[in-house]
C-alpha cells in the first residue's frame, strides 16, 4: 500500500528509527541542549563531548519522536564523532539545505562518505511537514554548540 | 468494503445522499478516494453552505446596519435571519444573546477580557478541566497573570471520564467561573454539563461551556442547560471559517463592557464619550463576517434538516464500528474510552509514532489528525507526546472505517 513511501522511509531509516544508536546520556557533556518540535510533540536532548583540541569524541541523544526524527538523530550522533565543531556545523548547514530544497549539491562541502549517509534523508524534501522531524536533532546540536539551552521549531495551529 | 460494513443500514439517515451534498468528497488524494476523518479539526462544507455564500455575493451583498439603500437592508436582513437561526439552534431566549465572533477562541477571549476583567479580582478561582483545548486555557492564564485569579484544574480518569467527585471538591466560595469543554476534542468525552452547571450555580459561580466539538454531534439547549456562556465555531459545524458564536445570558452581556471599540458597536459618539449600542452589536465592532454569518445560518438549516438525532445516531454507529475494528489491530491503543463518548477516536500504535502513521495513511487517501491536538496539558496527563485521531462527521461511512482499518494494518506491516 505504501510502496511510494519507501523513498522517504528507506531501510536505513527504519533500522535507526527502531534501534537508535548512541541513545544515552553523556554525563557532564561539554555541549548539551533540548530540542522541541511542538508540531508533533517530539522532544530530543543532544549531548556532545569534545577533547581539548575541540574534536568531537562522543555524541548521543535521548528523547521521543517519529521514525524520521529518531533515525536522523541516531545517524547524526554516529557521524559527529571525529569531526570538529566547525565541521559539525558545516554538516548541519548542508543537511538542512538538502532537506529543505532537495538539492543533493547542498552536501558539496561535506565529505563523500558522509554525504552518502545523509542522502538517505533527502526524501523529506518532498514532505514539507516532515522536514522539521529530520532537522530537529541537527538544530539541537547546532544550538548546543553555541551554548544555547534549547530550540523549538515553530508552533502548531488549531 | 466487506459484508459487515454493508449489513447495517441506518433507516433514518441516508449517508450516501448526504455525501452528495459535499462536493469535495468526490476528489481523490494520491490517486485514492478521499477518506476525510478530520472533521473535528474543521468540517467539509455542503453545497447548501457554499451556495448561500455565493448567492449573497452575487445578489445581495453590501455592508450591514449602515446603508439605507436596498442592498444594505436586504443584506442586513439576511445576516439577522442567520442570527435568529442560531438562536433557535441553541434555543436561546433572545436573539440579542447571540454574538457573532470569528471563532470559539475569540468568543472565549471576549468573555475573559470583558466579563473577567470587570467581575474578577485577585484570589478568585476559575475551574478548568484537564481536557481543555488551548483556547480555553490561555485566555484564563492571561487573566491569572493580569489579575491574580487562580486556576484550578478538574481531573479526568485514565479512561478520560470527567471526575464529578473531584470537581465537586474544587468548587467553593472562591469559585467565580467554571470554564469547561462540553466535549473533548481528543478523548471524545462528553462532560455532564447540566450537572456541572447546577453544581457551579449552587456554589455561586458562572459557567462557560466550550461547545466547539459538541454542537456538531449533540443537540444543545442553552436554556435547559442554564449555562451562562456557550461558545462554538462555524467551521466545525459544516459552516464557513471566520465566523463563530458567543451565546451569553442577556443580563450578563448587558453588564459587560465592550470587547473592542469601533464602528457598529456604538449608539452615539462625541470625542468626550460614547454610548454603547444595544445587544448584541455592543460586542460586534467593525464590519462583521457577513457572508460567513449567512453561510453559518445555512449550515444550521442543513443540520436541522437532516436532524441532529439522526446525525448523532449515524455517528454513534460509526464510532462503535470503528472502535471495534481498530481494537482488533495488534499494538493499537485507543485513548479515551469514557462511556457515552462521541465521534472522535484517538489512538497510538506500538510500532509507529503518530506522525509516521499520519504520513502513511495519507498515501491511502485517509486524512487524520496527528499531534497534541492543542491540548498539551491533557497529553501530559495521559503521559503521551501525541496521538493519532480519526474523527467522524455526518458524511463518513462504515466503508471508510474499513479503509482506515486496512491502512492502519498496512502501517503495522510497514513498521512492524
Ligand atoms: C474543544 C475545542 N475548543 C476550542 C477550539 C478552538 O476552535 P477555533 O480554533 O475555531 O477557535 C477547538 C478547535 O480545535 C476545540 O476542539
């Protein structure tokens, strides 16, 4: 019945949605923020740890959400490790643009391997209501690295 | 459509004939026939309502209450005739007790800003329930922050039943207002409002009922209920958006100051002072939603023509059938099972988040609502972030419930 949704819900997404990686807290993490998507009631917490040189040594998340937002968060925590904060933000920007525009070139500034992994979520660009699900963890990570306590995507109607 | 779906035919209500009144129901979504199960958010419009609006624009439109020319007079007559229809629909004692607003939200804000500011003071208590829509919470929070009134919250059971015992305990000398929903938009619970009103009045409190959901499913008689205020929106009652209603008892409306200032609501103005117009115009500053009011009158005619009891029986049958069919889906939990509940069915599924459910069934042409339904405190109470909600209107069928069931089974397969 839902064959044409396989593009949105690729196997990787279903897998990460069902069994999220790095689904835990990091005690005393260097960066930490709450993300809230009032539209669907999704709430995430993102933790990022760095070493003295500013390289990300660990990233994790906790929270509840739909398959898309959980899978996106799970993938993100896997990919952040080994990057520095600037690279993490660059990934966020590219990913955000890909989700909103559907343009694969958006990931030009991101390494090929990472770009390939992020592309599994490019299907959301055709579902405007779901873009925020895919980007919530990334927004939250971005806010955390700026020292902000939390972000909320805009509110719902009626 | 399976055999059981067609076995029971409601003798008084011809749903197929009613469906033909709603042009939008013939369209397809993603190549599938539309199955519209989101009427609790906003209902579709019958041709009778669409035609009434078009007719007035094409034949009788002008501003109301100000021109002496022919069109202004006839348009005024049409709008006032609509007001009279709504009076009869609610069985209000007087037409002046029917105030046109934009929606239920504005009606509640009007009462909070006008009646609340004039008659409430620090320490006075307002009782709400755990089931309230945000629009029956925030206006009272404004008053709390402005005046220091205290909000007390009447609880519901895990099944979503309104707890009369706990409500009785909250009532006291300080209670000045009970502002409560007549029917929950999430749980479908019907609050025993006649008892609520009686008990509140015994305690010396006024009662505002949020009828945004209830009016579309059950006959409402404001005099029998003896409520002080009753509010609803046109768009959920198969009428236009942009028009809503505040019913208030005459003596209360008379005592209340205007909500907004402007044209239409004054009798005489100098730069020193103004005299307010009579009811209900005192509360209707500015050019109103004229065609929408007329459209709402047509919607009320349409509903009464079909018969509220017949509609109610049809919807009760759909709700029972849907409850039974959805209960058979493994891992699906129905949220809100109060006895006597009405036509909304909220649920969660173990295998999928409501948002994913919504995206999937949309592909099958099924429109349901997912999220917190503007009732976040209720979601917290039920320990849920969100639910999926199918809501039934007069035009829905058992066959559509079957499509919903099949699409939810497919959701389970997809994620399971
Ligand atoms: C119970 C209840 N109250 C109030 C409202 C607000 O209605 P409106 O947005 O039309 O003002 C709604 C609509 O969702 C509702 O379901």
